[in-house]
């Protein structure tokens, strides 16, 4: 039987004596005394020692071979070639990279390329939203996951070749448009029916960032509709919608006939979406005209929404696109067909909203002056930390000042940060930490706390902490480490804010880490940046010399 995968991962996997485990990847989470070592961790010498003291003599590990690419690198490489316009790739963590929308719009997915990626090798998986799903800024579009701890190099390169022709996940941004609505009337047409239709259209347009600029009500005949179309075009409408008092039943009916009389063309009548079958698409002088199906008067999702959303995102539609709508086009009374006010995009996974707090209020007594304004590689020490935060995926950067407030602001001149002054800075570190926590908006999921005297913490490390953050998966406190030693920064989920606000004196929140070990996730840095703070002039000089 032919194997499922065209490639094979040569990674070694299995139990080994503890003495041979250093540098290997931990396959299963295991407890070493009070420490919880999570699966996927590269075991350090200290880890091995702690496991030995816990009574273990062997451990199950994985070791990639020369022909393999470790999971995070493999996921990052595929993520890099996957995302296009208005798409941001998160940092890799445990072999996963998520793609997020940077703006409101439609998720445009090349289904053929996604299938091709997923057929390369079982170690590589790529899952996306359904094509043309409405998305909001920060919403997850796709996730790349490497199933084992490494993927074959040849498989990753095959995926990259598929991406040579361009990315296959992007967002078509919604474009604000001017829309006109024409409603036709018969002798027995009730005004409240027309009112209902107008409200439904206006609600849709507002939710999509467009505006109803003209509403007309005319008799249900060809000449009147033709005249109304001319008025809409004179009002510079980008899109004209026509509600018929009677459903369109043929290309020769009143509304299509009026479009032709206005000098236009009929591009499509009917679509394989139910409700919504009787939609008509036409054009007059390059302005799109839609003959609406009766279901468009309802706030529930229908075939008109499929077309309207694409038009407002400037996504072209051809006969093939209409044909493809049939799959998933049966919109029954089920939870996936909500009213507009209950749009499902609010429930979709999204990127965590994280604030970065940079603590810059201390006395710096060992430095002899305000160390945060001391120069390092041509700019103030504090500016290194703040620029790293601004260059990360943190949604807001809050700088807590206190001692030498004016000098700190001068050092950060021109940077888009929020300042919080801690008048009680002499009360110690806890007062600055609490001042920063109080400034975090209510809708933020967490906060990453940075120290202003740690220039070795870069944007990439901050992003790695954000990528690891997942309270629902038990990763509510994320700590930067190096060589197995915990340092800074630390990312805290909102649920710990109340405890942080009870701190007193010149202490941080380290004891909360120890008290909540089950919620802690460690992220190993590639250098000693998380462990190095600058406290003396000699330390500043030495750091500057070795980090040129």
C-alpha cells in the first residue's frame, strides 16, 4: 500500500536514560518536584537534574535529525508564505503559527492551494475559515500546525514552492460605499413592508461600513424604475438596490427591463443559495444594480448577503463564483444563520489583546543618576525597552514614570505611548506595577510587564510570549527564560490583576508565579536578554561592549 505521505520524518523518538536527555525535546509533560515541565520543552541541564531528584531514571524524548526542521521553524516558514494582504502571522509556539486579520473585510482563501499544502505530508496541517467569511480586526483566519516535533525539510520546501506564486490567505478590506435603495409599490402594497425592507438594508450597510444615501419609492412599472435608477446615478451612488413589490420571475420582468431601458445589462439572474434564489445582478454605466429577493427584507442571513459583502469588499464575481455558492448555500433555520445583530464573527477565535507596561519610575540609586536616560548605542536605555514593546504585537504601550518624569518623557520623545505617572514611586516597585495595571483598558486580555533597564528584551521575544499565551489551555502566566532560569518580561492574564493590585513595597509579582505554577508557561529566549538588567555604570559599559 502506498504511504499517505510523500515524505518521512527521520526524527528519533522514544525513551532514553536521563543522562542522555539534555538538549532533547520532552514528549510528554512531566512534573519535576514543584516544577511542571511541559511537552515540547528542550531539556536543559537543570531540567535533567530536577527530573533526577524527582526519582526519574529515563524520559521519553524526541530528537530531530539533519533532514528535519524543528516545529516552530517549520510553522514559521509556512506561515510566512501563506499570509497576504491585511494578514499578520503570529509568532510560532509549540509548532503552531496563527494568521490574523489586520482589518475588517472578507477572508479570501485559495482552497486549491490549501488542499495542496495539506496533501504534502501528514506532519503539515493548515486550517482556515470558510472562503469569504466576514472577519474583524484581530480575528483568526488560519492556523498552521506541525503535528510532530519536526517536519521533513523536503516537505516544508514543497509547501514553500506552492507559495512561490503568491500567498493564499488574505483579507479583502471592506470599502465604504454610497448605496441607493429603490422600492416599488403596487396598489395594495403596505408602507410598513417598505419600511421593514429599508430598515433591514440600512442595518446591513451600517454593519459593513457603508451608507444608505438615497431611498426612493416608485410605482411598479418599467418607466418609473428606470427613472429612479437615473436619479440614483445622479446622486453618485456606488451601488443601487431595487426591492420589487413582486418577485422577479424572468429576465423580461419589470426590474430587469428597467435596467435594460436605462442602458444597462443583465449579468446574472438567479443564484444557488436558498433563501435568495431570485437575486438579479445588473449594471448601468459601470454602477452595479441588484434586484433584491424578498428575503432581503429579513434580518436573517440570506443569499443577498453573500453578494453584498463581496461587492462592498470589491471582490469580483463571475459565473464560477456564483456556482460555487451552492456548497453551503442552503441556509436553514439553524444557529449558523443568525440575525445580523447576532453575527457569528463576534464568537470567532481572535488574537489576544495585550498591553505592554514598561516600568520606568524607580530611583536608580546604584546608578548615581537616572539610569534610564543613560546612553546605550546612541539612544537612552529606556528607549530600547519601549521601542521593543512598540515593535511587538502588543496593542498598547503604557510607560509608568515617577522619578525624573520629565527626563523619561524627553528620552521617549516622538514615541506613541501612554504615560502614567506614579506619584508614590518611592514606595517601591509594587506601586509602579499597580499604577500600570490600573491603566489597562477593560477589554484587554492581559498585560506583559517589562523593565525599563533591560535592553536585551526584543520585539521577537515579546511576540513569542504573546503567541504562547492561552489561559484556556493552562498558559495564563508566560515567563521569559534563558538556560532554564526565569527572568523578565512576564505576561499576566487579566484574572491575576486583582492579586497584583494587593502588592505592597518594593516587590514585584514573582511570588504569584510560584503560587500559580499550574498556569505558568516558560518561553526560552535565544540569548540572556531576559536575565540582564542594568544597575550600575560599569554594567552599562560592559553590556554596551558585548552587545555592539
